[in-house]
């Protein structure tokens, strides 16, 4: 709830949000009542089993708009059979073969034909360049953003070629973005920060707007950021790129055992009580391991009789419930002590965050000032 308010503001503004689960949509109830949230897009091709829950949500809050994604005729038919009259976006595959349909495929034409026959309200096209997480600079990120927009524009043209017209009140809505691609546009509103490639995109978007096509950006992990985002170097506004000072999310774990000289090259290792379910499943590209240790405030020295020195530490190996700290040539933490707490920057905040029930919010003195409960489950 609190993170949503930070994104949308405190006052009624009719915000549009994307949710990953129906549980998240249901958790927004207070913001719906206040008018802060007006339109909820369920961000995956709609499962038939979720339709009735979204219908209950719609019935509970008159005026709430529900938007869904489709990438198969069966989903369109399920919406029609349920009598759901929601805003529908076609989810486009940007080449990652994760979810969505290729806009140049025969199947896309078949899906458009089904949409036309069913009479569901097609309002636009949705792209997500998930592979932008592997970029190395803002130029690469902008290139992928341009490909997203181009794919959605082409999809809209194909729809019109099949006599599917955009909504009269809004025109086509092209919903695009991922955190790296959106971060790469951050300099658009700052004089002197818009590089030529970004300036060209700004002009292109203005041309689409003149044609009645609305482009909206969506992104997720920008609210927290993580080591994975730092490795993209996608920001155009930070000369040195994003740094760990920009990361909001860390995981607190405890050192439960020490293994002197057990590691590669006779290096030290230690055991912590956080593994895959608490840190995520993805190792890093620029930053090694599954997380990097950061400084934590001083603890009472009593009770820490066992200590291992090291140049620096990362979560170098990982299992379901525990992780192994290994030494690296450099780092912010030089030693670990048995029984002490360590603070970890995770590689992927989205997955790491989902393993925990709540966020502890700390001030500049690292004193807990609030507790924010997550919407977990589906």
C-alpha cells in the first residue's frame, strides 16, 4: 500500500497500475475507494480461473476499470463466455519467448480475427523487453525501447488492416517498457540531458501522439532497484551510473557457521540462514554471486567470539534455505562473525522481496520507523 502511494501520490488522481497477481489487485482496495487507483491491468495473459475474482473486484468497486492481456483465442473466448467487458491488450512477444505472441506471425492474425468476431474491447498492445536486463549502457536500452514501440505500432497497423478500429475516445494505447529501458529515458525532461538518440525518440513519440496513438511506459523494479539494475548502466542522468546508494532493498541474514580455509584457493567461507527462497535464484552478471554484503550498524561485541577476516564477501553459493558466503578480492565488509547479522544487496529485488512478508523501513540512522506488509500469494 505504502509503495503504491509513493508512486501514485496521496490524492485522488485516477491512476493506472499493473499488477502481477490478483492478490495485488485485491490489496489495492483502499486506494480504489480513495480514487487514487482507477484502472488495474492484470499483467499476464488472463487465466480463466482469475476471471471470476476480477469480476468480484469490479462489482465491489463501481467505476473501477479492469484491463487484461490476451495472447491466445481461448482467452478471448473465455472473456466473452464470462460476460467480461474489460479493456483488452494483446501481449506481444519481444523475442524472449516468455509470454505473448509475435506480431509478425500467422497466429497473430488469427488472434485478431477472434477478437474482431468476439466483440471484446481491444484498446491496445503491451510489450515488455525483459531482455533489456542484460544491456550494458543506455544506448542499448533505448534501442530495445524503440523496438518495443515499433512492434506495438506495427501490431496496431495490422489490427486496422483487419478493420479493427481503435477506441474513439483514446485511440490505441501502446504500453511498453521495462526498468532499464525506462531508466534510459530519465534525461528526457532535463535540459541538456537528452542525448540525440533519446531526442529522436521524443520527436517520434510526439508524432504518434499527433496521430491519436498514446504511448505509456510501465516498469516495475524501479521502485527498489537492485544489483541487476546497476549492472545495466542504463541511466542517462547519473554520470557514474546508479550506485548502491540508489538501492532501497536489502536482506538481513545471520551468520550461523564459519568454515576457515574451505573455499577456493584456501579462502574462507561462512554459512547464512538465507537461501534461494529469501534471496532469489539468479546470480549476477557484473556483481558476482547471489548478493553482495553491505555494511550494517555496529553490534554489541560481546558474544561474537569467532570471526573470519576476508577482503570482501558475497553470497557465492546458494541452496534452498541457506547461502554460503565466499571471499572476493574487494568488498565493503572485511570480516564476518559467528552469530552476527549481515546485510545483503540482492541481485533481483522482485524475486527476493517475494520471499518475505514485510519490509522494515529504516531512517538515515538505520532505525526502524515503519513496517510495510507485502501482498503475497496469488
